[in-house]
């Protein structure tokens, strides 16, 4: 089998996609934990780090919203449509004060699929969503260890998939730029390491698909 054929098989096989996603997710959490360990070692005492540089990683579940303009019922014995998948994000930012800052990141939302019709027959459209974003941030401390946070900015989303058989106006694949918003909470376990829980909504990833994600993760401050 030629190398190009092997690449197509790896992309299209759902089981292998799932395994790859889980491997990537474990790598994200391991990297975040390592960063937190380095941060704790570098500063074992002193005031709370409410300003300055931070980095983080998180894992969770994505949630897609798809247009119903070309949706058809799942054929008998066919694979079910999917609007949720394992997702992760990597990000970094800078807090100018304990309240305001900026953040940029990358999120991979996993696989999305939907049965669609092209005249006399139906077929399963599928793709993988990903996002780059940049946002202004706000933080509300509630005591020494707990804080609420929010993000508002711009996201560049994309759903990658082979849907050439579908009319352009009905494809879930494509790309889009728009507003994003997020909110969540964090609990500081040590001076430099916090546990986070967040929801981020990225708006349109393509003409037919919108997406967001719920995540939990680790954030290290320096």
C-alpha cells in the first residue's frame, strides 16, 4: 500500500481517530502538570501570583450545533450522527492586574458528523473542528484561593472534512471568523498552580457548524 493510501485510511478510520484524540489529550494534561511542577519549584513562598504570565491545558467535551437545512434521518444500520467528542485546549496569557489581561489559545474540538442528502441518496458528512482564538480576560477573586473568570474575543474556526459530494451551501466543512466568549472558575491549590473549569463558545466554525467546549484542567502562573 502506498504512503498516500495509508494516510487516508488513518484519517477516515473512526477508531484510530478516537485513539489519537485520547493520546493527544493525555499529552495536554501531562504538559500542564509538568508546567505546574516547574512553577511550584521555582517559587515556594511569597505573595499570590495575581498578575503576570500564565499557561494552561484542559480536556473535556465539545458541543456542536449544526444547520438542519440538509439533515436527513439516520439510515437503518447506519452510523449515528455525532455532535460531541473529546476535546482539549492549550492556552497562555498575561494578566496586567489581578482583574484584567489578555489570552490566546488553540482548541481541538474533535469529530462531528451528520447524515445529509444529495438527491437520490444520503451519506454521512464528517469532519474535525479546531479553533485559534485571542481574547481579553476579566477575573473576579472570591477569597484567597477561588476566582471567577471570563473571556471575550475573536476566534478563527475550521471544520476539516471531505464533503465534496455535498453542495457548497450544505457542507459542514469550511472555516469562519467571529466572536468568542467564555467563562469559568479556578481554584488555587498552591501559589502557582490552579485547577480550572471552563466553558468556551467559539461561534461559527464553518457556514453550517457552530461549536463550544466544557473543560477541566490545570493552569500555572509564573
